[in-house]
């Protein structure tokens, strides 16, 4: 028993060390936000896993110099960085079409493509365990994901036309993906505005309360100056109607979600594409964070490509997501890089709570495998960015083809091993937290 306890203690010290590197400064600045974050993470092993990409990549450190299916190209592709089973949902693209796809690109970076796949596979193991699926059933789910990813990458690498591999839309999606899209379609800009704003003196303004913070004159001035800098980062197609960018109101917010604890942010209310009050637009300006992957990828050419973390987040999202949010841009505030994007009325995350039958879970996992492959293939020599100057789908396809048989097995073994690791880590974390062992809290 004493050896097991010693092992848990050593792991606890490692978790605290990684947390200090990843969260130390933000935690010191806003302990209350991190108490909220950590309480959410304490709720389940999956919530803990969601909030600890930093620990995940620390554990993968040995692979930064190579590993199965990795070479000088497949080890350096644009990756999502936090690809777990709940980071998928709906968005309205620049063409006005509702799409179901990967979302939340805050952790995106350039690194080994297998890191995305492993992070997703372990999340499947955690969801499967929480739904009381057997190990054999979890194995089958990971194999389904691997097969769908492999099939789609091969199709893209061998020249399949875009219309043969359409995105998940209201016309092409099924099951829970279609349900999410239909829910998104039922939402309205007016509903979002009603929840955040009110009409005062014939003009729309942010409502008091609800987490909004009034700004003093100096802060408001700095935010508006940062907003002017943001406008310079937008593509020409987004600037067709100058009045769209007339600012009506600005408020502060404090991020308290699992991924954004302690990060200052602001909401800005804009005129939108017409004078009608129901067409007003809310955008957010949020301090971008250092992605966990970047601490374990030492390529200076990658690091030096980005001006700051806001620039990195936006360039990464534009690379990985076809027809990204037309309001997506970056700026600086108080010397820190900022991400700017719309608070979308049409964002609905994939809800796993009622996806319980193995066959239904498998169908969803297969679709998410196809979405992952499409994302990896989007960000390459044809994406307009020079950081990854080759066809990622062809590079990944060739790497997998060299050992076709071992591909699914690699992900299955990792899913079971790291799923068990994350469940054990969750318990260690809860004990650290409840016993006051996390410095700064």
C-alpha cells in the first residue's frame, strides 16, 4: 500500500508542477475564477481531462522528437490542440451556412497529427467509462474513429472532390449532429440580443448585471483603441459596410469557464449589417492564452511565425476551419494578444448526455473522425499560410499506409492507458483541491 501511496504522491507533485507552469500567473491574478474552474473540473474525470491539456502534453513530452506515424512533415501539421469529444458543435460560416464541425481553437498550434487523435481517443475512453461501456465496447468505438479518419484522409489525399465529401450541414448530417444543427437553426440573433441587451433612448445597449462589468473611461478608451487595431486584421470581404463596425456599447467580462478562467475579456456591441436593431452584433475581445502544445514543440520557425497568441489563435482557426467566422480577427491590449470573434447566436455544442446506445455513439464517433480528417487536410499548402507548405492529407495518408494494421491499435492502446491515467489523476486532483494543497487557492 505504501508504494501505491508514494506513486500517487509523486503524481500529485507532478500535477501541481504542471499547473504552476500553465496557470500560475493567471491564478495569482484571479484566484476566485480558478476556484470556479477547479470546482467544475472536480465534477468528473472528463471535466478534469477537458481542463488539463497542459498535463496531457506534458505526459506526451517524449514524443516531441518522434513516434509512430511521425516524420518531418506529419510531426509538423496544424493541429487543434484540444481535440476531445465535446469540442464539436455548430457555427454559421462566412457563406451563411450552418455547419457542424470542430470548434474552440484556443489551443491550436503546429505539431504531430497523432496528438489530436490520441487526445480524442482518450476522451472517448472517458465518455465510454462514464456510460458504463465495457473495455471491448470502448475498443470498438476507438477503432470506428480511427477507421473513419483513415478513410476520409485517404479520400482527400487521392483527390476526392469537395462535393463528394460535403461538410455536415442540415442537408447532409444525421443523428445527434443533425439535432444540433436543427437546434442552432431555431436560435435567433434577436434571442441572443434579448438575453444580453436592452433598448434605452431608442438605441440598444448592454443590460446591467449578468456578469457584465462597467468600464471606467480610461479602460473604455484602451478597448476602443484595440478595436480599431482589430479592424485592420479583417479580410476585405468583411469590411463591405463600414457602418457595421459602429460601436454602440462596451462592457467588461471575466472569464470563468473551464478554459478561460482568469482571462479578462470584453463585449462590444456593433451596428451590424443594417440599421435595424435586431441585426446588431455582439463581438468579444479576449486575452488569448499560451497553448499547451507550444510548451512541447521547440521549433523556432513555428514560434516566430506568430506575433502574439491572439494572432496565433486566429491564423490557426482560419487555417483549420473552412469559411471561418467573418468577424474573426486579433488585436493587442496592454501588450497582450487578443482574440476577437462574434458571440454567435447559432453556436450549439454536441450534447453527449442522451447519446447512450453503443451503436449511436459509434455513428457519432465515426462522423467526428471524418470531421477531424477534414480539419487536418484544410490547413496545408492550399490554405494561404506558409507555415505548413505541403499537402497534409497526402503526408498523413502516406505515413498511415506504411503501417496500416498498427494505426487503430496505437489509438486503442493509448485510449485505455490514458483514460485510466486521467481517472486516477482526477481523484488525486480532487484530494489536492479539497485538502487545500493547490498553492494560491
